[in-house]
C-alpha cells in the first residue's frame, strides 16, 4: 500500500516509517526542515494549504498518517497561532484532501485532551484539555468529526524510544542518574508510557485494517513519573536516592499539565493483534537498545 506520513523525522514518525518499510509498503516521508532518513523524501509545509493539496493530489496515497504537530507543550502557550495552524487547521486540510483521494486518514492525538482529574480514560470519555497543546489537538479531532469519510483518531501517552535528537523521558532519567547529580521528578503526574516500536506496529495495524473512530494506543500500565524513574534506576542498578520527589505545582512549567492522563487501552487489547505492552516489558526492550 502507498502511505503518506507527516512528521516523519520525529520520535514517533521516524519509527513508523521504518516499520512501514519493513512491512514492504511504499512510504512518502514528509518533512519541512530536517531530511528523513527513510522513505521517499517529500517536502511538505503544513502551514501552506495549497502545498498540502498539491502534495496529496500528486501522490494519491492509500493511507495518510498524520503525525506532524507542534508538541512542545510549553511553547504552545506562547506560540498559539502557529500551534493552532499546525495542530488543527493543517489536520482539517489533510483530512479533506485525503477524503477527495479516498485515502484512509489516521490522526495521532494525545492524552492531553483530558483534564487529568481522573485517569484511565476511555475513548468516548469527556474531553477537557487544560493547556493550549491539548486544546489545539482536540480542535484537530473536532474537524474530523465533521467529515463523513473514513478516519481514525489514535490517542497516545508519553511516547519513548530511540531518536538521534529528541530525548524521551527514560533516557533523560538514565543520563541524570549516570551524572550522579540529584534531579526532581514529579510524584503526582500519572500517564501510560508508550514504547514507540510497540505504538508504531499498533498504529500501522489500525491503518491497514482501516479501523475507524477513536482508539487509545498507549502502554498498558498507569504509572507516575517518579515511580517510572525509580523503576529505571532499579533496572540499571543506579542510585535512586538521586531522584528528588516533587510535585507538579513546584515545577516552573508554563503550561498546565493534567495530573492523571492515563489511558484505558481495553479496546486495543481486545481488537488488535499487536497488543499494548506493560511498562516492565517495554522498558526492558528500550534499555536493551541503548
């Protein structure tokens, strides 16, 4: 099948492209500044609606996986116009053009569409984002609900994996532990950490099977940042007393974070061949790659 992937140079996108090629698909890897290492390099400016239209019309993909996004949650608070353009307006244009091409459209969204008052959210639970990042991603979701054509919203949580530039949370923890300097980690923020190779396989299965609607594709374990940091220290036999327990309201963050954005992945467990992984298993796989 012919895939078009936006955000192909990011932490998740680069792995999705690798997995698609491994599965013998034709992949157009869209980029704006950084060149993708894999796939057919395809220049695409998500700010430019005409560029989006021309690119989809030229390629005529079977499936579009939209991973391109403004994901720096603090920067989203100060760059609101750009954030909304990338995360919502570009999503709407991509979805409409995909519908014209009769391409299945997959939009990767986030656990931050929830307010975090309670966790283990199901697909149809009420959304109420706290920060502008979550609001912009929810705006992207809302544009899809207006379309009749086939689409899927795949929400994920705290993706981690290997990337040449972007440093995910477990690697940040490992490097801090190895530096033997104390560092703060919040005890009151719970998520469903998601190993990127596992997520990529689930996402591609959803895309190729054209599973429509909303689905949560995340790790199977609800865990606090602090407990995850301790787990990493234990697995690496490093000094976990270096990890200073802190609280969200003590952190100097511009954007408000949900305290519990963990996702219920029961639907994915039930219907997918590639199952969401427990954190113990995915963390072992991640650390073995370092």
